[in-house]
């Protein structure tokens, strides 16, 4: 007999197989006998979630129909189903698991990976077989072989499966019941939409809407500041008047009176203070910090960042991506000199690595601390050197950010002298600040990204002494206006979830003690998926990286207000409890039982509050949302749907419809509007023919039915000489 290695994905299985003498078969990989596997081994894979929680109708026939009378739906025992398109593959995996004498769980090292493997093992009837756990945060051959030589007892990870299971059961209970309740109650108000709700997605939606309300309710106010220009030793410098009201005056006349008064005064230096400041290099990345930064720099969505860094991990180019930690254990930190040496063979990093200040950072608690890592550690590049030209553009950007964070950790602090001058006229103080960089340190690694300091803080200040008289050049009134909070970018939603809305939108370096105390929304692995869920359900839209709630989203926020579903704080506490389950400190059953009771309460709350809902104005707005033009057949609104554009009068018999994809290219809403208004789209590049791609306009073949055809651009005339 032989062990069977259960992986999460085909690519992962192949990576493991390539570390040994192997043969690839149709539905498994065979490892030949070797020192690690004396009898050989077979590798099988799951293709993600082969098994999923059963839908309501699998439990009771009456649950198939959406009615308030059947709510809440609470199964006695949760069941799993295998989707039809994956049934044959599951049958193959099941047979290999049953034929083995030992199962090595080798799915991704985390909650979801554990859940995928354990569920398949249970459904295959193999839970009583000996189980081992392969646990490795790197996909390089050396790391893989080392981990297989040091397999762990799978029982040590049972609590992770229990956490994932409790999370899935709770999400099913709350999501299924409240989604049906709110959808049915909204229908009574005339809204023919499905309102999906969830334990994490709905509180996030409420936080986004809360920021929009702050912006909408904001009332700008004018203010005036007094700016002074002074001179010492023939060198000019600027200072700002300090007072108790944020250095601002609300009354322009009073400010002007003071300016006139101070112009008669004699300025002198009342204080000179120079402090040496040190900025440590940024912490190493976890998934959230990487998603937030990449989104800010390149406007790449968090879900695409996760997909990209997962691809780098699958190629053995970086450590495990779904990590919440920003520290390294000492053993991993000891590998960094070799990693940097290999990285120095790549042109973008060669000079940076040659000029670094430290060979080792094992003694630097800012980066290396065994007590601040768990089963995973910070995101770092591996010793494998990529061919950058073969990486996609997004892979290059993400790899570059991770690589530079590792390089920067080996540089000195950014050191500068911060000088503060206080110039007095009578009893009034003008503050001037300036910087003198002593050691640029790690900032050379990101030359353009970390040099956005305020120009006023970087002015060259004259050398002066206390009580020294200086010359007054001018005093000016500077008018300003208070600004509303900014709407969230897509990347800021990651930080918003990580802090459950408690920390400002620009905060990145978060205190882990605070996070442990207050909790978060979702996990590193699920946050980008939660955002994608809000987008897919048309609760939010993202335009130029800025997030907006739709009328549908606003309607749901209004409906769930003052319920637990709207509370990010309570959801964060649930996440803390779930984390304790994963750590083996709390029982999963208690959480599941509480979720059952909560489902009952939430349904009752929804029904009770629905009598006070007033959505008449929103109903009309939500019906208009998504309209892209008038139907050329009947004149009613054409709506954008998931896979097509169609007439809203379909119930009255109008058959106008056309696909949002044609010859391999998406027809954007902008082009769909042009098609309806002007009869043709803009020029679309890259349409796919039989043997080539080409550029053309899309036009209607039959405007009444919505059938499409092409119009080719006119060829440019050439003149002969």
C-alpha cells in the first residue's frame, strides 16, 4: 500500500510531483519509490471546493419555495453536495483515497485548504484512515521536500477545520434566511430584486454608505490662515501663525485686523529646536497591506492582487499569500541572504542589493520575531529567480513590490534632522519647519513612492539663534475651505475590513494588539471576495477606483439599519470568536447554536421593521438604475444585465435583446449606449476572426430584434507621387 497526497489544485499537485521522480496520469500523479516515500505515493487534487453545503431544497421539499412561512430554515444536520460537473472527478479522488493506507493533507496551508481536504475525506468515508498534514509556506522544491520529510499529525489542525466549518454553517444560516426574508419583504414594497445579505458583506456595505452620508451631510466652511514671510542673513523662510483654532480664522475681518497690527511689529526668533528623526523601513507585507498598496499605486483591484500573488506562489516565486502576519521567524530570516543573492542577478535589483547596509536582519525585532508569527509568516520572495519577461504585467508589479519590501528591510533607517523655528511678533507665534536628510536609507528602494512630503516641511531654514531679530517681508491672508471626507477607494475597503471601520482610511501600519482586541471583518483570504460579492450583487460600483453604493445598496442599508446585520463591531466580535475556535480555545458548537438563534431573531426583526419601510422614491430610482438607453422596438428602457442588454418590457412581449460580448470582446455600457443612440459603437480593437484579430465597429443587423453585425473603418486614401 501507499499514501495518497491530497492537493487543492492540479498545478499544486504537479509542483509537488516535480520534486521527485514522477509519472503524470490523467487523474493523478504517481511518485516513484524514494527515501521519502519508500512505497511510492499518489497525488490527487480537489479543483477547489468539490463539495459545497447543500441548498435548502435538499433538506426539505417545502424549503424550495421562497416564503416567509418557512423561515428560519435551520437544518438538523448540515449536508454537502457535489456539483454535477465535478461528480466524475470526485469519484476518482474518492477511489484513490479509499485505496490508500494513509492520507497526506496537502491543500493550501490555511482554514479553507483544511476545509476542502477534510470535507472530501469525510464524504469519501476515509476519516478513520491515518491522516498526516503537509504544512509549507513555500512552493520551492527544497521547501516542499523538507516539509514532506517532516509531516505533521493532522490532529493538530482539526481546530482549523472546525473554524472553517463553523464559519460556513453560520454564513449559510444567516445568509440563506436573511436573504430570503429581505427579498420577500422588498417584493411586497414593489422591488423585484434579489437582496442577498451576509454576515460580513452587509456590515461592509453599511460602512461604505456611512462614509457617503458623511460626505453628503458635510457643510464646507471658509477659513483664513496668516502666512508670514521672514528673512534672516538674507535668506527667506515662511511660517504659519499658530492659534487655538487649528491655526485658522473663521472671521476674515478679524484676521485682517491682526495682519495689519502685526505688520507694525518686530519679529524675532523665540525658539530653535532641532531633533534627529528616524523612520524605520516599512514592515514586510501581509496580504491586506499588499492589496491596499498595490491598489493605491496601480489601481489593481484587491481580488486581482490576490489572484496574482496566488499565481506567483503557485510558480514558487513567493511565500504563502493568504497570510495575516508581517514578521518572519528566525529560521526563515536566515534564508534571506541567499534569497537576496539570487535576486541580485535581476537587473532592477542588482544595484539596490549591492548597496544594502545589512547582511542579516535576524536580530531586528521590527521584522523578525518568532512570537509574532503563526502557521504562516510575512510575504517574501523565494530563492527561485523568475524570468521577469515571462511574467504578466500584474505579476511583475506585485513581485516587484514584495521584492523591494524584502530589500528595504536590509537598509538603514531614513534619518533626518527636523528643525522647528518659532518666530514671534508680539505674543503671536509663527511656526516654520524644515528637514535636512542625513541618511536617505531605505527610501532609495522606493525612490518615487515614499518622497511625497509636504514642501513646507522641506524648506531650507536659515541658521539662527534664539532672541535673534529677523526681518518681516510680508504677512498674507491665505483663504481655504474645509474639505469633506474622501470616498473610499477599492483598496481602502481592505483596510476598512481589517479594522472593522475603527481606523482612518489612510492607516496602514496597524497595531496588532488593537486588531486582536476589536476584531476584523472577514479574513485575509476572504476580504477581496467580499468586495467582489458586493459588486456582483450590484450593491456597489467602482468607477476609477472609487467605490459608490447603488440605489439597490442604499435600499438594503436602510432596511437593515439598527439590526445586527448593520453592525461591523458585532461582526468583528464573531470573527474573534471564530479565530478562537481555530486556535482550539473555543467550541464550534456554541458558535453554530448562536447562529441558529440569531437567524431566528434577524428574520423576526426584518418582518417587524418592514412595516415602517418607505421606499417609494427609491423604487423608481432602482428601476432607472442600469438603464443605458431606449429600446428601438418598443421605446422602453434597455437595461444592463450580467450577460446581455435587454428591454425592460420583456414581460409585455418585447423581444429586444443583444449579448454584451461579440467576437470575443465585451461590449461596454459606453459602447452599448452609442449603439442604441447612434447606431454603432466606437471602434473596437481585437475582435476575433477565424485566423486573426481585427478592428471594427459593431452595428445592428436588425435593430428591432437586436442582432449584430460589423462595419469596418474606411481605409485611408494614399496619394502617389
